[in-house]
């Protein structure tokens, strides 16, 4: 099951977490486990990751799509499964990139966080 998407813990607002293996097959980062309340959540997908997913998917689709056409024209059926598999991977990457723009990002509750303890004082 996909964890809720939030920049901080969606349950308590804590920023401290432990990185854990993502629940999904292909993600740009690991899931997070809140150190205060053990809530599992995932950080929002940044725009650069969306662009990378769509670019890689587009390249795979165009390259493997053309290759499938060439394979069919030249009559080389042995190369067809590999090209179709990579074409499908390209479609999957594009879908992942597009869907990441429509993910629902939760708003974390506000907490009174203490100032960093070892902040240097300038006098
Ligand atoms: Zn928490």
C-alpha cells in the first residue's frame, strides 16, 4: 500500500525520520519512518524527478518503438520481445512521471520545534 505523501510526518509534524525501503517498485527516494510516532510516509516527488522519469520513458518509447518497426520490416522476430519489454518500461516511466504530478501531498501539523542547539552565536 502506498504511504501518505508529506514533506514531514503527517501525524505529528516531526521532521526527524529513519529511511526505509520504499513500498513501491520504482521511486525516486526511500520512504520515511517518523522517529517520534513511527508513522510511515513518503516525501513528495520533486519536479526534476518527474522530468527525468518522463524523459527516460520518452527515450525508451521512441527508441524501442522504432526498433520494433525495424525488426518487423526486416523479419527478425527474435529481437521483438526485448524491444517490447523496454517499450513497456518506457510507458511505465512516463506514467510514473505524469502520476507524480497529481499525487496528493498532505499538510503536516505545525509543531513548536526547538532551535538547533549548537547554533553559533555571533556577538
Ligand atoms: Zn510522527
